[in-house]
C-alpha cells in the first residue's frame, strides 16, 4: 500500500469515526422518512404527468373519430351526387384517420399499462413508507428511552463526562478544604506554643525561663502577703490543750518554712546579681 493510499485510508477512517460520533439516529430516521416521502411525491407527479399525456391522446383520438364520421358523410354525399372522385378522396382521408386512431389507441394502451404499473408501485411504496414511519417512531422512542436510561445511569454512577467534571470539582474542593483546615490547625498550634511570640521577640530561651521563674515567685510572694494580712486581721481563739499540743508540734515546721524562704530569697538575690552582671558585661 502506497503512502497516498494509506493517507487516504486514514483520512476516511477518521472522517467515518467523526461522522459516527456526530450521527443522531433519530435525525437519520427522520431524514430517511422525508427522502422516502419525496420519492413518493415524485412517483405521484410522474403518474399525474403520464395521465395528462394519456388524456391528450384520448382527446386527439376523439377528434380523429369525429373526422372519420365526417369523411363517411362526405363519401355518402359524393356518391349521391355521382362524384366518385370526391367519394374516393373522402374514403382515403377516412382510412388515414383510422390508421392514426389505431396508433393512438396503441399509445394510449401503453400509457395505461405504464400508469397502472406506476400506481401499483406507488401504492407499494406508500405502504412501505407507512410501515417505515411506524418503525421509525418505535425506534425513536426506544432510542430516547435508552438515552435517558443511560444518562440516569451515568449520573448515578458518576461515569459520564459532566458527572466526572462534577466529581473532580468535588475532589478539588475537598482537597482545598483539607489543606485549609490543616493550615488553620497548624496556625492555632503555633499560637498556643508561642512560636509567633518567640519569632517576634529578641529574648532567648534562658531569658524566657528566668522571666517565668520571676513571675512565679512574685505570685507566691503576693500569696504569702495575702495570707499574712488575713492572719493578722482575724482574732485568734484561746488555745486549748489539744491546740497547744498541735501548735507545739507545728512550730518546728514553721521554722523550717522560714528557713526555706530565706534560702529562696538568697537564691533570688544571687540570680538578680548574676543577671545585672551579665547585662553590664553585655
């Protein structure tokens, strides 16, 4: 197979595939039905023309028959007047008209046979057209029902082109939503951990730890102050034997608490001195 032949074959195959995809069976059936009706109309027109021609021949035949009768009268009159020559001429013309009438009768008979044949074919064609119309409507109804069923099935299964686009849009929306939710959760986590505060502050981790310790100590100191104020402002009841014994047992613990406070104060003083030294050196 040569290059041109292969190219022609490929082009025809591509065109045929395009036509198959573009073809609508319902439109094709309607077009075929219209074509058949056009053919039937042409047959009817042919029958009408043939009948017209036959009628013309019949009219011409009647005129010849009238001429034949006229020539008969002429021949009789010529015989009555002893004019055989005129009678002979009249009979000759009569014979010529008779021959023409025979030819016309033959033509009329042929036209009649043709007309009968065309009428029979027209009736047959008309019957086929009616049968085709019934089948066409049935096929169109079946095709439309199958097409509707296919569309419903594609919509339910999501395999159609439009539903596939919708499915892809939903998937993209879900992916985008998941991404935004993850981003929002990440931002919340960074805010809770103070990562943004750390990023915007020039303090290091040691400074933040020391600052947190100072805040805790300030809270503890204020709490102790409140406790002391509340203790001084309320009257103390007279001690009983049981309370005296319990107070005697509790005194060493109080002294221990005081010693711990003193130690904490000294440690705090050392820390503050160390911080001031580090700031001066810096």
